[in-house]
C-alpha cells in the first residue's frame, strides 16, 4: 500500500492511500469498485488539472533501525481506456489477488517517475 499525493487545482495537497503496481519507471493505480460515493474521485480531477504527483511507500516497526521509505515523484495522467489502461489493470490484478473479486471500473492514474528518493 502506498500514499498518492496530488495537487488540487487551487494548489492544495491531497493525499490518499492506494494500491499500486510498479513497471519500470511507471506506477499504476486505479479507481476500483470498493465502496465510494462516486468513481469521479478528487485524485483523478487533481491529476487532470495538475499532473505533478508523488507516491510514498513506507514501513514502520517498533525497532527504528528497520524503518524505511521511498518516494517516487513525477508527472501523472489519467487513462480510462486503451492498451495502457488495460496493462495497468492486469498489473494490479497480478499484484493484488483481491482484484480477482473487486472490479476496476474506473480510470487508471499513470505516474511517470522522474525521480526517486529513499531513506535510509
């Protein structure tokens, strides 16, 4: 699980937990059928208006010597249909068995990674 950071049209940060799949220098996440008020999510509107985005993945333990995080920064876009959206859905289904039971009817967010930061 990661946390997707986007920027609203008004310049405000927006952070949400998300499932993701990494393929080379591209991250895919999608709007799935888990309960939501709408498939038109703020993260999708944010990416459409302002493509700068990041994905943060981290690990916490009581033993702080085992802490780590990775942040992937780049430009995102929304893909609803087509070969890349299909590949993204296949990658997510391959990584998360739960997607065998939960549909992915919404659009895909494609994050083209421009830089990686990590600690330690």
